[in-house]
C-alpha cells in the first residue's frame, strides 16, 4: 500500500486540487476576522526572519492563542527553533488530503505550529489553485487564534509576496549590510506595487555598532520615501548577539529561558511594540485576503 507521505507527494506533483475539496473549503465558516497576522519578510536570505518569528510567536502566545506559520515552504525549519518534530505538514493540506486543523502541531500552551514541509520542491512554487486551497483552509481555522506569525521564505516569489500582502502587518528584516538593504528595497517595491496601502515596518538585525544600524535605517527609509512614496517606520534595532546561536543550538526561541541577553531584551521590547500595534489593528482576515491577493 502507498504510504501517506508518498501519496501526498504524488498529489503535489500532479498539482491537482480536487474540486470537491475546494468547494468544501470555500463553504467553511468565515472566521469573523478575529485573528491578527504579522508577516516577517526580507529580500535576502539569512537576515534573521526565523529567529525573530520564533521569539515573536512565543511572546504573542503569552497574550493569546497564536499560530506560527512556517511559510518557507519546502525547506521549512521554524519547527527546529521551537524544539518540535512535526509529523504533519501543510503539504497534506495543499494536496487536499486533510484539513488544516489536523496538521497543526501544538508546541506549548498558546502556540501551535503550521509546519512548512521539507524536501518537496513543488511547495516553493504553488499554483493559483493550491494557494486558493490554502486561503480557504486558513479561513477555517482563523477564529481559533488571536495572532498569527508568518515566517517567510527569502526572495520575491509569488507566494511570499501574496502571504505578505494578505497579512495585517509586514515586518521587513534586514541587516546593516548594503546587499541586505538592496534586497529589502526590492521586496518593498514589489509588495507596495501589489498592495499600495500597506505600511511595512522595518527591523534592522545583527547590529554591531548602533550608528551603523541608524545609518542603514536612514538609507532604507529615505529611498522608500523618495522612490516608493511610503514612510517606512523603523521599529527596532536588534543587536548581533551570540544568544541567537545558543538558542538555535538549544532549539528554543531566544526569549524563552536562557536569561536576559541584550538580544532577548530587545526582542521583548519589540514584542511589546507589536502586541500594542496589532491590538489596535483592524484585522483583514488572512484567508480571505490571500484569496484577494492571488496573482497569475
Ligand atoms: N541578532 C542576531 N545575532 C546573532 N546571530 C543572529 C542574529 N539573528 C540571526 N542570527 C543568526 O543568523 C542565522 C540566520 O538566521 P535565521 O535563520 O533566523 O535567518 P532567516 O532570515 O530566517 O534565513 P532564511 O532566509 O534562510 O530563512 C542563524 O544562524 C541565526 O542564529
Ligand atoms: Mg528562515
């Protein structure tokens, strides 16, 4: 008999979404738009999106039920930073095999993880039908969560842009390096073309010398204002800190245990800023919004 994961991979390879599954999902009750979503993005890889998402998810889970969505589909690793080994992933939902509710992995009190699957290359380039299934699936679970953190893949793929455009808040992470800044600007340009009313917020990570962090923030906010006509607010500078490496090795978010490193303190401050901001946001409903932001 074919194993479940082989069947799931075959379904993905065929890229077929059964119309029965889609109809069922479309009829799922709407969430009432309670869940607030925050998407952590960057143009360049390795800027610290997953490190920040892991801690943010932990901090938000202290305030209300939170879903951490590992949107680095195909090469997902957010589960490692929560010390989890998920047995189910979003691949099964996309393949139309089961519901989203059945694949979330409870991590600890208040936090569930939606694992992104690994080793399935097709997950990195979902087609319109598959994204539509995802949107409908999110609608069916949104009412169970107060917050969702989306840990994005690097780059400008159609699905990464769609996830960001569908979120209530977008946090653009960059290091002070000019290459990271250039890629962050490229991401902003594409995102703002897709969703002109989006007001992304900036985080400068891995800051060694505060003046360099200030300069990086100034450069990116300046060009964003000048060429894209948008005020980009820098909401945090996070220090380069060995605490990130130690937390990764211990497979936990930096802010969970491990004392009061400079990085943990800065992340807690960032968490407070984001909770305050999200609590005043008017949630747009990630699932329905994803549907709206699908592009061909
Ligand atoms: N503030 C920091 N201080 C020191 N190291 C850091 C810091 N932030 C992130 N790192 C380290 O940088 C590396 C990349 O971080 P992370 O995996 O979070 O980046 P990412 O943006 O999610 O990468 P990808 O684009 O591959 O998903 C990791 O080894 C992480 O521990
Ligand atoms: Mg990552």
